[in-house]
């Protein structure tokens, strides 16, 4: 990746796109569950389909995966475990609380990037994080759902955000690792972790062959068209931008999650949600607009 490309809009757009996809991922999860499959095994099926779809590509690129070594696998494992924890959070706590606790990630990512990469925490970043946090709490009820863990699912939500932040910092640190290989590893390790949890907690509730086959005709196209590209974007974009900024851009998940829940799950959507969405969208624009202003100022100075 060239320097000009890494500083351009594509990595930021990739993170925005990834957040949008993850904001909709509750829909196939709920549909799998409505097919009569146990909640824990729902996550295993959700991970198994993209892992199977990507298996031929992983076999073809085996030498690249091998060359990535243990560092590539560590990052893929962290990303996979983060996604599993996030999925389990939805099983064991309210969707609202899971999202609230997970989306403390911009704060974790910014602090970890400072500690591990030496990145400077700018005033623009602090302002953007404040806007995003206020917007998030506005959507979910300011003062009613303050993100403090109270049960196992809450801890899963908080833990998923912390683990994902570590993975994003490693994506930035090891930029030479292929996002294609990372995506294959992401779903593979998510599946492995999910199967371990399912066998440990609900071994007798594995879905039947008929139940699995009933969801595949619509689940496979969704994975190929949306989820796999979304996962690739979420592992490619953060390689070229600050981890804290990536966390802010991923918050489009809340925007798309709120709107889709209102449209398809009869969740409330009114003035409070609109204000929160505008605040989160504004937060994602703070640093890009600041950078654009700096570039224009430099061009003006050279005239």
C-alpha cells in the first residue's frame, strides 16, 4: 500500500462500510435463532458459513498464511475472540447494553495506540470521542443505561471491545499482513472459539442437519455478498489509520443498528435517536474535516 493510498479516503470508507455491515448482523443472527437453533449454536453456524466459503481461498493462499507466521495468527485469534464475545453478549444481556459496552472501543484503541505505537492523543480526537459517547448515550437513553457491567453478558460486551481494540492496534502495527489472509483466519478462529464454548456449555443442544440446511439457502448469499466483504473491510481499513479513529468510524454500526431495529424489529426511533445519530456522524467527521482544512491551508500558503 502506497503512502498516498494509506492517507486517502479508502481506509476510512472501509471502516464506515464495515460498521454499517456489523450494524445489520443482528438480523441473520435473529433469523437463525428463529429457526429453532440454540442461541450459542447460532453463533457457531454464523461463523461456520463464511469459514467454509473462505476455505478454498485459504488453501490456495496457504504459503502466504504460513509466511505471516504467529503474529498474523495472534491478530486473527484476537479479532475472532472479540467477535465471539460480542455475539455472546447479545445472548446474555440486552442488545442496548452490549452495544454500549462494546463501543467504548475508541477510548481503548486510543489509549492502546498511545502506549503501544506512541501515537499522540490530539484535541480533535478527544472532542470526537466526547461527541460519539454523548451521541451513543443519547440514543440508548442518557443516564438510564450508563455502561457499567452488571452481569456476565455485560462483561462479554466490555471484554469484546477491549480485545477488538488490541486486535486493531496490532493491525496497525503489522501492516504487511494480508487482510485477505486475516479475514480467513478471523472466521476460522471465531468458529473454533464458538465450538469450544458450545461444546462446554450446550453440548446436547447442537442443531439437527435439517435445521442447518433450512437456513443455508439465504445465509450463504448474505455471507458472500455482505458479511465477508464487511469483515475484510474491518481488517483492511484499520491498517492505515489511527486505531482510535478506526473505532470512531466503526460506530456507524450504532447508526445502522438503530435504524434497522426500528424498521424490522419495531424498536423506537424518534427525536432522541436522530440527535444521537447526528452526533455520532459528526464525531466521525471531526478528524477528516480537520485534515482537509490543514491541507487547504498548506495549499493556500504555497500560493
